[in-house]
């Protein structure tokens, strides 16, 4: 029995870890960014309850983004340089948005009532900036980091649709965490945003195979297309089921209040699986493979030890926080 070729295995282990961190971030921080995007459509009391629904979680959710970027930096420094150099402007917008959102989250609860609306607007602006910048980066990445005008237009479309996807999963979270009039509004917001979510996924699905001949073959060649076929079928089934379910919500006794969130998380996972299928084995589409971008084997081995300590801590804390602060949201207090 031959031993494991760690020089080949370690880059793929880190690519998988980075992918998991990105996916978890998109789902978890996606819903609290979405709540920020939806906040202008609620009255003042509802805004407070919406913020309370993410109060114990939002800061920890962003830890997954830090982990993903950290893994990209230390495990794939070549790719880190290429990606962040090309995406310098949207990354800067993302950081400004996250900072603005974090500051507004705290200040809105501590300032005078006359200043509170201004900080509510800052909370919305920071959330929207963060969502749009992430969508813009995703659009450019799908097209192999193309910087032409056509690529920029496509990236803007993906940016709007990703912001709508975050609004949808934010609404789904509110269906789970709230009740009464706010829960009913959340159902309306969810249904209003689902069309944009579907549009964004369709646009990415159409553009990705056109980005390169290699991806075209992976999507439409035989027998590869048979392996990929379950992804769009399951995604469409989840969309249809979610649309029909949301049309009947809230159900008597608040039954299945978590189902919309789980459904959208499933849709996000399926979309992520499609992207992973498309770009493997590249970390920079069509330019740099996972193995080519990886650090030295000795460096990866040391980094893996640290990661195997940090990852369970982040995972354990997240699970603990969601268990401790489960149930319906209550008024957020700082005293």
C-alpha cells in the first residue's frame, strides 16, 4: 500500500477548506447582510427587532470570511496576488462597507433618537455595499477575471442578483426568528426577491460555460453533462417548492418556519457545487491551477496544524451561539 502524496494532496485539502469557509460565509453572513438591505422597508420598531435577530451572530459570521481570505493568502499566495490585484477596487468597497455596517450596528442603539435614522441609513448602505461588491467580484471571477466593459456589465448584473439573494435569505431568517406583522412582511420580501435570485443563477449558469472551451466541455460534453444534470434539476425543484411553500406562510402554529432558510441554503450549496465543478482544478479560472498556486509542502503542513486547531474552534463557537440564542428574537439590549 503506497503512502499519501502530500505534495499533491495538501493543495487540494486547502482548496476544499477554503471553499467550505466561503460557502459557510455566504450563507451565514448572507442573511445578516440581507437583513441590512431589507431594513429600509421596515418601521423603526421592526428595524430594532430585525437587528436583534442577528445581534448575537453577525460578528461571528464574518469570521468565516477572515478564515477564507487567510487560507487564500497563506496557502495560495500566487493566486492571492492575482485575484486581489485584479479585484482591488471591489475589495476596497467591501471593506468600507463592512466597517461602516459594523460601526452603524453599534451606534444606532446608543445615539439619541434624532440621530438614529442616520445610523440606520448607514447600516443599510454598508450592507448593500458589501453585498454588491461581493457580487461584482463573483461576476468577474466567473469570467476568468476579465476586466473589459462586457465583463463589467455582467459583473454588475451578478452584483444586483447576489444582493437580492442575500435579501431573500435574510427574509427567510426573519421568517424563522420573528412573528406577527414583521414575519408576514418577511414572507412578502422573500417572494419579491426570489425572481432576482433565479435570474442571477441563470445568468451565471449561461455565462460560465461560455467563459472557456474547457468549461463548455465540462458542462455539455458527454458523459460529463450526466454528472452535472442533478444540480440544475434539484435547484429548480427547490425554487418551485420554496415558492409554493412561501405562498402559504406563515403556517398555523408557525410550522416549518425554518424551511425557507434551509431551502435557500440548499440552493446556495448547489450553485457553489456548480462553480466548483466548472473551475476545478483551477484556483484562478483558466490561468493558475490549485497545485501551481500552492505554497511549499512544508509550509502547507505547518499551516494545516494551525487550521485544524482554528477551524473546530470557529465551528464550535458558531454552533454554541446558534443554540444559546435560538428561538424568536427579542429586543436587543446593550446594558
